[in-house]
């Protein structure tokens, strides 16, 4: 299948290309960047040297393909949806433009009115662990946000089991690396500022709150999400506090989480009794499409503390998009996603 990647010059675009170049059923034929049109792809993504001779082109020069991946900045896909959706029978959007089903959520969480609200119902949220049954019939897919993905996957087994106390908040602290801010340098992502720094950049009101509430089917007011920058390039680590209706011990929780890990190839429970790597660690997941989850029960209350870790550029973006595409087309789920990570790194 011929594929085009719009907005291929960013970190997410580069990671998407790395995965697609190893995909047995996909040939990337076109990549775009308005700013870099005419330049070699490898001048921006040097890790792809020897894999491609492609050059960036302008968006308006893209020809018809079999699948279109959009990795442009938030807002661009929504403003150009009419043109974009005509380029391919399958569209996978990696921006935030079609993740939310309620148009009012874009006003509340992104500060702009959605220009194509009628299209929101046509896009499926592309997190396979939650929506694998509907993905085969869904040719328009919207990949989830990175912080949202880690948060949702850590808690989804508990919500699916119907054991969460609906009267209590869901409290999430997310630690994120600098690549989550994108490739464009800014005051909060510039190396002299980030080096050695740990700072909260979104203590309240983070945009991914909307996705967490939507996918867990709870009011946004119950989600207390704080996001903190740490000195790492890749990776997201979330710590979630969830109150259950009744106390459960580790044996019962293992059953709850195995219900997902036993059927989902990229969802792993990490809860070892010994060793430095007995809990989820984003460093071990760099370049992979895995989500590692661990949990511990509070012996004094029905509270559960859940840790989840992902690579924000893969499971939180490009890998999730490829995984959902594979399921939609009935391909091997692991196609293009077989990398298991490096240790030590």
C-alpha cells in the first residue's frame, strides 16, 4: 500500500517513518513539509540514512495514496479536512484535531471552535486496547495524545471491571520528557532551560484531561491531572490514584489486569518482587510500542496506585497509529512494531 505522511519533519513524523519503513505491507511514497519542500528527508531525520531517497514536498503537491498519515501541528488537519480526506480512502490523524467527540470540548480545552464539527463522529479513537472491535470498520482514525494514552491504559482495566468508586476523583501525576513538546524549540524545551530541571508546566487544565474523561466515560471534573517536565528526552510515566468500591488485594488485581494483558500484545503488567526494574520504566520502552503497567493496593483504604510507562513518540503517537492501521486492514498487529527496546541504553 502506498502511504503519504503529512508533516513528516517533526519528531512524530520521523518516528512514524522509522516504523513504516520496516512495515512489510507499506511503501512510503510521499512526505511533506511546507518549510522544507525540496530538501532531502534525511537532512532532518539522519537516523533514516540509507533507508530512503525521499525529499519533502509541499502539501498541495501530494498525489492520491492508499493511506494518509497526518502528523502536522494541532489545528492544521481540521482547517484542511476537505482536501486532506480526499487524498486516501484511509486517514490516520496523529494531531488532536479529531480525538474529541464533543465540539464544545475543543472550545474548552484547546481554545478554538472546530471548523468541521460534523466530521468528529466519523473518526474513531485509535487506541486498540479500547477499540479494537470497531477499528476494522473505521477508515478514519484519530490517534490519542501521549499523556492521555499512558493514563487511560493504566486505569482502563479497573474501569472495565466496574470496580471504581464513582464518587471519588481520579488523580494523575504525569512525568514527561522533552520530546513531548515537539521539535520546534521553545523557552520550556530549550536544552539550557530543561537540563537538570524538574518543573510543573500544567498543574491543572491539561488538554489531555478531555480524552481521559471521554475514554473512561467519566466527567472531566473527576479527573485531576498534573503534568511535570523531567530531564529525559523520551518517555512518559504516570502515577494514578484510584479509589475502588471495595478493597482488593494483589491477587484480585492481577486478575483484573490480566484480562487485558492476556489479549493485548502491547500491554504488559510489570510487577516483580525483586530487581531494580520491578516497576514500569519509560527508559526500557524507548522506541517500542509497549505500555508497561504496575499497581499496588493501599492496605489502609480501597485506594489503588497505578504506574504506567510508554514512549511518548511511539505508543503515545506513531506506534499507536500504525497499530490501529494494522487492525483496520486485518494485517499482522506487530507489522512494523516488532522492536523490543534496548538494555542497557
